[in-house]
C-alpha cells in the first residue's frame, strides 16, 4: 500500500476534507505504522501539516 503514494502526490482523507500534498511516506517512529506526512492550507490560507495512517488517505478522482 505504501507504494501507492510518493512525495508530491495530492491526497484527501477518505472521510473528506481538504486536498493535501504528501511530503513524506514511511513508518512512524516507535510504532512502525505505515504513514503519510501531508501539508495543506486551511480556509484562511494558513499552512497545516500532520501525519496520517496510510490506509486513511486516497488519491482524489
């Protein structure tokens, strides 16, 4: 599943939300869980970033 995503891909949470840019793909330190690091801008154009379990994101249609 981790092979599906690479830096620069545009993704969205399966549950919805803003489009995000993948900034890294790998395993979370300590847990080893496959994850994606993403960044995006909120409605006030403020930058945000977070790490998500890889199974919670999809590439938009």
